């Protein structure tokens, strides 16, 4: 009887660990402004976007650089840059929450491909992100990152079947042990 209790306890602990580990890993919620840079708006050729970066102290000067195909064709509120290199926008002051936002950044009319946005501020590590414009993005939009939770359904079902099989083997082994005794 003691052997059966030990086996059942081991199975219960294993199940609890399998269920609790992902929940514990995703339990973190940041308490302040999150660090990171984003590009939002019309991510299409000729579209206007806003660049936003967070995680700074209030009033920190933040500069944004956008690189990519025809990066020199990117303008800021209808001001054309003469330089053939990627333009630098800013500095913009971080607000009281530590977030800096650019004015409207206009992508070139022939924008296409992957663009990289870098937010830089004195005393801080540069923050970068990428976005895709044009036909490679299926008509524009942010690139798809991460994974689809429904794609893990098979893994969860398979794990559940294996777990159920282990419990059944333990129960049948305990029955057989009782019958032999």
C-alpha cells in the first residue's frame, strides 16, 4: 500500500510541476513603463508612422534612427532630408512616464522590405525593433513574431495522454501487486 501512495504522490507532483511551470513563467508584470521601441501607424509605402520608446527617466532626450531600403527617403512631417544616409529624428524628451514619441514619420512612396528603428539616449542601451513594409509583409503591417498558442494544442493533448497512461500503469501495477500479495 505504501508503494502505491508513493507512486501516486510522484505522479501528482509531476502533474503539478508541468501545470505550474508555464503559469509561473508568465506571471511577471512590469511595474513601470516598459522598455522597448515600437513603430505604429500606416506601415505601407508613403504611410505615416509614429515611433515610440519607453523605459527612460523623465525629460531624457531620445533620438530615433530608421534604416532600411531607401532609408534616406524617410521624411519627418513633410521635411525632406538631403543626406543619403538614414535620418535621425529628435531628440524628443521622455514624458513623466519615461516614454518618448516622435512626430509623424513618413515612409518613402517606394518603401519596401524590412526597416529597423533604433531609439538611443545618453546613458541608456540602444533599443531596436523591426517592421516590414510592402509586398513582403502581405500589404504592410508589423511582422508576425512569437508563436500561435493553438499550435501547441497537439503537444498539450499528447502530454495529457502520456500522463494518463502513466497513471493507468501505476494503478494497474498496484492492483497486480495487491493480487500477488
